């Protein structure tokens, strides 16, 4: 079997995406347009669901940045998906303060409930489960973040059951809409 890997080509950016990029770049002096890198990556993720290597290259080209510098941003922040994810991304904090208050058990509970190991996506494509670094809400442990936006605190098994049930209902309603 050949081990040759094909070089990645930059993703083609739509006119609408380019306009959104331009709006972000305009917030900075021309010589500092690279400051828009996080915003551009967020736009790509919003539109594509994840930041592919091809998308990283397109952002790098647009901002005149080294591709590795863009990759460093993508890999540094938890919020950027480096592979396609399910409809709901669940980031469970397992750093020490949370681990001392059932953070690890919470991750395991969800893994068993959803039938997916951390880092994976459920067979129905609904949930991606991820282990997370500190989410800045240690006093509310165990905590998890849904889709990088909604913080859920004090997540007992009962509250986890309610959360999953609620998210499944949202998915069902969206599918029927
Ligand atoms: S250690 Fe979990 S939120 Fe800080």
C-alpha cells in the first residue's frame, strides 16, 4: 500500500465567506490583519462545522500567515473542531478541581450513556463527547460545555439525563421543522 500523502489544497472560499473575513480584518490596522485569525477560523467552523486542514490553509493565505501559525491557533483552543463533530459537542472538564468532584465520573457516565468513547461521536451523529481542560467554573464542578457556548453546572447523573433528553428533543424538533 502506498504511504504517499497528497498535499492539501486550500479550500475555496465563497464570496459570502470572503466578505465576512473582510469585515473582521477591517477591525485592525492593515499591518495587523493577522489579528483576525481567530475570527476567521470561527467563521469557517460556523459554516463548515469544523476547521479542516484545507480551511486552515485558506485562512493562512487570506491573512498572509504561515500555515503552521494558523494550525497552532486551531490546535491551542478547544473550541476549534479539528474533525467533523456531532450536532452537540459536549466538553466535560476533568482537570483536578473537577476531577476531585466527579468530573471524571461524569465523563464516564456520558460515555456509557451515549455509547461513545471520549473523542468520538455517537452513531446517530447527535453527540460528540470530549474531555476538556479547565472551563473556568471550578466552583460549579462537575461542569460541561455544550457547543462551546452553554455552560452546565453541578452535573449529577440526574441532571445529565435531563440534559441529554432535552438535547435529543431539540434535535428531533429541528429535524421535523
Ligand atoms: S477544573 Fe473544571 S472548570 Fe476548572
